[in-house]
C-alpha cells in the first residue's frame, strides 16, 4: 500500500476517534486476554467500539471486547486498548499494529503492553506476573516491512526495546506492593495453535521464558515511532510438555481473572510512575 493511502486511512481513523472523545492521551496500555477489565477503572471514560472505527481491524477472540477506552487515571489522560487484534485472526501484520500508529498520531509517548502467556521457564507458575525484558520474534512478519509510514524510521534500533528504566520501575512497584515478579524474555509465534513439546524445548534453548501470540508487532511500531515501551506478561498456563494438562483458551482467561486484582494494582501504580518518569 502506498504512503499516501496509508496516511489517508490513518488520518480518517484518527479524525473519527477525535469526533468521539476530547481526551488527548499521553500514555497507552494494550490489555491482553482476560485482562481487559482494567479499562473499567478509567474516569470520565469514552468507550469507542473498534468495529465502528474506519479501517480498524476487528477483534474476534473471547476475552477481547474490542474497545478503545479514553479516560483518566488519577488525572492522567490515557488510552486503554480493551481487546487487541492478533495476526492469527487473518489480519495483515500492518493491521495488527494499527492501534499503535493511532496512538502515535494522538500524542501517546509511553506504552505499557500486557499479554497472557505460557510458562517455558520451569521456575514459572500459572498466576505469576513477568516483566518483559526482551523478545524473540518468531512471527516471521514485521509491520515495518514495505512502505515507510510517516514518522517512522526505516531501520529502528532494537536495543533496549523494553525501556530499562521502566523495567526497574515495575520491579520497584512490585516490591512496594509486595507482589512477587518474574523477569523474562517473551518468545512470540503466530498461533493459533499452541506450541508442541518439542518447540517448547527449542524456545527454552533459544532463551525464551514465556510464549505468546501477540505483543511484538505493537512493540516494533512503537519503537519505530519513538514511543517508550514497558511490558508485563500474565503467566496463565504451563507451555506444552511442562504439564500433562491439555491447553485451552478458557484456562488462559480463567487464570487471568484469578490474578485480576494483583494485576490491576501493579498496572495502576506502574502507569502512574511511568507518567512521572522523565527517562
């Protein structure tokens, strides 16, 4: 798609959104499977169904409501993505990361990405919360491929793609709230099948601690746009081969709901400190 067409579609999406809300967010959060209830905490919220936004890809996965929620967290203007779009739903990789381009156009400078993921590290357990320190992109797709979108670099550096001061910040918040936290590398594949036991062994040898089917496309575009990123994974299950229990999406959302209170406390305080952080 040409730069002109990309820009025109993005402008149309942003114009529509601005006609529905007066909130100008400076920080964003993308909420993973079963984690969308955090958006209900925003004050003076404007909720926009993504299905009515021009050119916006629909979310079809249970646990992803498909809303953009604009509002305030303790006077901080925010955008919460209540239901992300996944590559395995059949969307192009550019559409999967489209929401981050909207964020950038609306003034977001800082982004917290969250997801539900499976434990590869044998020390991890369902219900753990993991600070994402880095990722391994095995989607074999990149939303920066092709035409360079306005405001994006051709060859963005992936050093410190999860902003180091934010990693330390989240760790500090965990200590203050007495919430134990893991640190780890997120391995991301396309899905929708879960990994095989042999693939899980491979992921561990490659240095992955948890596996997911999301997050990386949004992070790549955020970095190309100069948005600083933090990441938290909710470990919702053991990856294949680490447990005799068959995997299911219902298990993922059930565990996410079980840790909801801890997750929301951690996220709220993290966002407040991210907003105040000058690094």
